[in-house]
C-alpha cells in the first residue's frame, strides 16, 4: 500500500514539476540577489509588470509555488503521505521561507496552501491527521482528485486560456499582425455584438490574439463547469473539497469580484447575441435545419445558465473554510 | 489497483497514460473527435478500464490533439509518431517492470478521430511499421463518410464551447476535410479500398458503431468494415454513442472488453 503513496508522489512530481522543468526555475531563483528578487516579486498593483522577462520569471515561480500547493492538496485529500525527502524539504525551506517569496504568496497574492505547507513542514512537527476515513470514501476522493488534476493540467497548459486570463487580470496585448489592441473590453464588445462577430468572420483572423481570447473564455468557462461538478461530488468530504477549491483560490477569492463580474458580463453579452438570432453559417451549400437551430439555441441558453450557477457556486466563500480552520491549528 | 495514476504525456494535447502495474501485454489508445478532449470525450472509460481485472495487463493511452489546428492529414502524422513511440511498452522510466512487447493494440476513435487514425494507419502500411499487424480498429460514429459541418459545430461541441462555436467558429481546413465528399474523405476511402484483398485488410477493417439518426455524420457502410450487431445504437446521439455510463449504457465498454 505504501508503494502506491510513493508512486502517487512520484507522479505528481513528474506531472507538475519535471514536465515544467521546475528544477531550472529553482536554480534560477537561487542565483538571484535579494534586491533582484524584491523587484521581480513585487506587487503589480504598485508597479506594473512590464517586461517579458519579468512575466516569465513570475510565471515560473507561480508554477513552483503551485507544485507545493498540489502536494499540500494531495496530503489533505489523503492521496499522498506527508513524508518527503530531505532534498525536497531543503528546497521548500529556501523557497517558501524566503522573505520576498513569502511576501509574494502571503501578502501580495495570498494563498493558503503553500503557507500551510510551510507551517506544517518547516515550522511544526509535521502533519497530524485526525481524520479517519473509510476506504471506499477515500477511493472516491482519489478518483475525483485525479479527475481534477487532469482538468487542471489542461487549464494551465492551454494557450488560449492563458491569453484570456492575462487580459482578465488587467493585461493588454498589442497584436502586431492584425494591428489591434486587445483587452477585456475589446473581448466583451466583440462577443456582445453580432456586427463585430460578422466582421471577425470576414477577416478570418483565426490566428489573432482576439480569437485566442474568445476561445480561452469558452474553455475557461468549460473548465469551471468540470471544477464545480468535481467539488459537488466531494460534498461528503469537505476537507478535500476545500483543498481542491484552494488550488484556484487566486481566481475565486482575490479576484472574486473581478472574475465573477467579468464572466457574467461575458455570458450576458453572448446571450444578447443569441437572442438577436445570430449564429455563423459555415457552409453555404449546407442548409441549416430549423430544428437544429432551435435545439442549439435552447442548449446554448441552458449552457449559459449552468455556467452562471457554477460560477456562483465556486465563488462561495464557505468552500474555503475547512482548510482555513485546519491551517489555524499550526 | 491495476494501473498507475494518470501520467501526463508531452505528445499531442493533454495526452494521458494509465500504465498497467503488471507486465503489460496489450495497449488501448483512445482518439477523440472534433474539439473533443483526450479524456472527456470518453466519459467513464478511464474509471471502468482501470477498475476491471480484464484490463490489468493493458496499458491505456488517451491521445489528445488541437483539432482546429491543421488538416486531418497533419493531425494523422502527429498521431502516427505518437503511436510508433508508444507501440512498445514505455514504463522504464518509472521502473514499474521490465519492458516487454504488446501482443495486441486496440485503437478506439470517435468521429473525426476516425479520419486521423485511418490516415495514420495507411501511412504505417506504407512505412512498414511492424506493430501495425497487432492493431485492431474500433470506431464510434466515424466521420469517414463525411459530416454535416453546421450540425457538427452546433451539436457536437462540449458544454459552453458549443455556444462560442455557434457564434465564432471559422471555416477551418479541418472542417473542409470533414465535409461530405471532400478530397480527404475520398482519398482515405480510395487508399483503404486498395488494400481490400491484401494482408492489410485486417488492420483497416474497423469495427464500427453508429448512433441511430446521427445528426452529424453520414451513417453508411464503409469499404470492408465490420458493423457491430447492435449498431446503430438507438436512443443515442453522435456525442453519446462512445460514452459509457455506468448501469445505463455499457455497450462501448463491453465491446472493448470482448476485444481485449
């Protein structure tokens, strides 16, 4: 049985560390001086992040901190044992205890999971598991946690979702190829106007940043649906439910108002276009049957309603509590 | 527990492996359709296959690709590379067991996946890949007779993506390939027919399962394919026909089980 836990830990490392080349990121982090780290890991609200180099380093650090969040979630879900190698603990100390990294995940962009990992493994005597769980229940959680990991991996590796989340988080792109600036306003205006969608069709600029953001929006909403389904299925295991919720806490908590409002605006804009009766006619030689049009419209309106319900559920602050309460014990 | 937890492969998009914890002697590869996802397209398959003892010595791979990017043939070249790479057990890195050889490779594809896989296998014949003799092809709602493009975009995309597909999809090259009577459809059929009376017949003869009244693809016989006795499946659809649902719709899983 212990081999299974070891295999799971190894595979979390293969999937979320080795594939992203996080050893390289850690070495890069070690080479930086204190003032360099202070500058690179600053609060973007005080001084915007402008250069590609800065964005790229912060992305890499996010992934490295994210790896510790995934390990912490694995422990809380009873998916792995709270036993790590000396090397990993040494690395976690130098990273998570670093003054500027700590400020980054505690103050500027507060995240519970890496902080909990630090408190448990660096400041306390390890994780105390008070929860007795029956095997069947744990098996169900294992399956749901793995299902989540697959969805999460798809979300973090998707370029379109990246484009969308970047502009959602106040980012701005200038698309040289199409001579066009793209920000969140531009996206919502396009999705809320059949005239603009028609223009997009005419130009056929499917390699544009705007088009990538449109699909990023669609894929992100679909990801949230899968996320909500998984969390609903974990209703009987509130600690695991809360731990998995915390993996995207930046979006569901820090960005709660912005994300909730923005997604609802996007969905309402799409609804307006649907109610205007707009859709693309891709193949002029193919007649569109009235029945198909009707079913698609009904399905689309339902999909928008479901998306709104899922977003409301994910923004529910109750989901953060079990982990927060446990964290206070350390 | 018969299999590893999911292992994320770097080939394709979101491709994932569940390796047998015993010495594997069979391989199943799943290939999704237009705008499907590596695992999502197949619903409960990953749970059912990893829990069933009959699959305990079977490695299971879910191949994913960005179906909007490129033509069907482009996708098939990538898939062929993938299939060639994984046609012998690849678990040495994890030191699960000593590498062996597969005795059987089952390729399961849905919709557009049928075009991608067929093109790849035709090239595997031309390039004389030895593993091709181990392969058996299973196709759910295959698009090898072509698809109604508008219905494909409006009816077959998952969840919220169908909304965006309906209002913002472009006529991409892959949609041209999927159109009824397209050069790609004709090319694959002509090449497949060429092997009718050859030893490659077994490789290209797929077991096909259609959905009764499929609104997306053209249901009809194809070259020398073998139709499953329960095909077309009633009270199903283009999207549902490949998705097993516990206690409700088990046919896809039963079919795979009989082949393994």
